[in-house]
C-alpha cells in the first residue's frame, strides 16, 4: 500500500457516522502506517548510504501526507472520546428515563382502576420505553427484567386485557422465532466484524420484544441461546485462529531471524562490489520474506523486528564502509580514464586506419584493465570515451565502404587492361615491344586496389598474360637479363603484397652481395700462396677470373638494387 492510500483509507473510515464501529480498524491502519513510515525511513537511509553525495540528502524532507494522516487521526480520537463521553451521558439519561417509566408502570399497576386509561397509559409507557435507546450494559438486564416483570404483572392484573395479552404473547413468540432465524443465519456471514455488530443488535431486539406464551418459552429460550452460542462460537474460533496465526507468524519470523544471522556470518570480509551486491540482493529477499509473513503478537513482533533490523543495519553500515574505501581508488581510476579519453579525442580524426585502429584497441584494453571508476562516474566517462572510439571507427567504416566501391571500379579497369595485354600483337622492334609492355604494366599498377577476394586471381591473370609476351621475345645476354628483371619488378609491383616481395628481393640481393664479397676475400688471400711457376700462373689466372666474375655480379646486383629503390 502506498502512503497516499493509507491517508485515503483513513479519510473513508473517519467519514463514517459510527465512530465506535470503525475504531478498531482505524487503530490497526495507524499501526500499519507507522510500520510503513519506519520502513520508508530505513530505505531513505539506505539510499543516502549508497548515494555519491549522502551529505546533500541528509536533511529530512517535509512530509505533508504523514502530517495530514496524524492530524486526521488525532481529530478522530478526539471525536471518539467526545462521542464516548456523550454516549455514556446519553445511556445514563436513558437509564433515568426508563426508571421513571418503571415507576409510572408500577403506579399504573397499583393505583389505576380505569381499564381504558390503564391500557392507554401502558401503550404510552411501552412506546416511550422502545424509543429510549441504550442504557449502561451492566444495568440492561436488571432494568429489562424489572420492566418485564412489571409488564407481566400489568397483564395478569388486568382481566380486560387478557385477550390482548394473549395476542401479544403469540406475536412476541412469532417475532422471537423470526429473530432466532436471523441469529442462525449470522454464522453464514464471512465478516466477523459484521457478525459482532449484528448479534448485539439482535440480542437487544430479542430482549425488547417482551414475554411469550408460557408453554413456548422454554423451547424459544433454548433455541435462542443455542443460536446465540453458535454465533459466539464462530466469533471465538475466528479470534482463536487469528491468535494462532499471530503465534505462527512469530515462530516463522524467529526462524527467519536465525537464518539471517547465519547468512550474514562473516560478511565483513566480502572482497568485491559484486559480492556485496549479491549479498545485498539476498538480504533484501529476506526483508521481503519478513514482510510477507505478516504481523505477530505485538510485543514479540516488536522485539523480533528490532533484532532483525539491527542485523540488517549492521550489514548496510559495513557495506557503506566498504564503498567509502573504494571512493579514493575510484578517483584515481577516473583520472586515468580521463587521460585515455584525451588520447582518444586526439586520435579520432586520424585517417591512418591501421595504426590508429591498433592504438584504439590498446586504449580500450587499457580502459578495461583500469577497472571501474564508480557507478555514476563510470557511465559518464564511458559515454565520452566510447563517443571518441565510435567517431573513429564510424569514419573508418565509411572510408572502407567507399573504398570497396572504388575497388569494384578498379577491378573492371584491371580486367580491361589484362584483356588488352592478352590481345596485344608485339612489334618487330624489340625495344618498342618492351616499352609497350612496360606501359601495360605501369597502367595496371596505376589502377589501384581491387576487392581482396579477387586480388590473387586478377594478379595471376595479369602475370600470365605479361609473362607470355616476354617469353616470346628473343633476347640475349645483358639485354635479356635487364628486360626480365624489369618485367619481374613490374610484376612484383602489381602483386597485392608488393612491399613484402620487394623487401624480400632486396634482402636476397644483399645476402648474395655479402656472399660474393666473402668469396672475393678468400680468392684474394689465396693469390699470395701461388708460387711463380708455370703451373701456378695458370691457377692464379683462374682465380683472378673468378674474382672479376664475382665483382661483375656484385655490380649487377647493385644495379638491380638501385632499380628496386626506384620501384618503391
């Protein structure tokens, strides 16, 4: 039930005319409202403990609903007290009036000889008697008995009134039997409060009906009391059941309290936020279970609730200490993450997609490794950091989406060049043919990238087409070597992995040069051992030729390395 619903319900109850009838329900509503306020205050304390700035929420908030509720309740109590006092005065007044009527009836019986006057006076007295209303409960039976006896005396003493008396007695018997039926049907009602209210009214009505035929009185009396006892037995069973339920609720709460104590044993050593939050959720589940059990007997219920609340408060105090200790660490993490955000902001406009992508991935890993900066701060920082990351990666995605479109255009352009190479008819002039083949290679290399799934297929088609023409050229010696090396360089440039292939080629040539230099050193060292003889001169000449050949090869490799440099 919400706070406003308590107030609305109190307004409904206090608006009823029968203040006494709703008194118990109003007191019960007040007790529940006080429990609700206590629980609300506990939740507010918990929210302040978990808040980033609990000091800003420390001042109590004005609660108009609470104020209005207790003002309305106080007004009801004052009204009830006033009504009770007035009711008591009214009952005392009614008692005096009935005593006067009894005195009048006594005088009528003993002194009045005129039957007509006696009958008229009796009717007047009896009508006033019925209209007077309640008298004090302790005097009700006594006064009613005295009045009933006087009535019986009146009817016995007045012979003229015998027939009327007999008629009234029979009518009273009928009325009392009808009333007994009404009493019996009360046990069919569900609301015990309604049963209690009606049985009192029916009992008053039964007593006021008057005497019945003597022969029927014992039967009516037993039937009446049997039905009344059955009604009060149901009322008794209800309150006994309620007391049993209250005691049962106390036992359930006592068992739950022990379960909570066991559950909270050792909670001070919880190591992580997650562990504290999991423990909190389980403790909140215990609190919900406590509320679901319902009320118990008042004294035991208050004692158990006080102990249960102490256990919960101890846990939440320790939890607050734990989170307070995290604040300093969170501040340092927040500062480190702000530095990562600044770095991300400086990189988000970069178009060096590969290097910047690696840089962002490292920033993201660094962000993850730093840990959590606190619930509120973390969300704000993460939003800013992610915004910078998304800005770069969205630009990258757009760039490569546009590049993919261009790659499709490049694919068609390269396929067109390959088709031209395949249909090319070489000239008789070798130099012209070589120049034209190099133009094909330059045009192919100038086109740009193609879709990655097509690059190897396109390169192989190009290489096969260009190599077919070079293989048909009748080249010799250095010319052939230079032409084929240039063709090889052109093919490498057309390869998707051109940078790696050129670097590998350069390393291979460098290694060959170093090997040749080593051989030259060995040959030159060996020349000093040859004797000046005819056979030795021949060997010396052979070694000198090898040295010259190695130096020419070195020069050739150096020339090719210059060509490689020009192709980068």
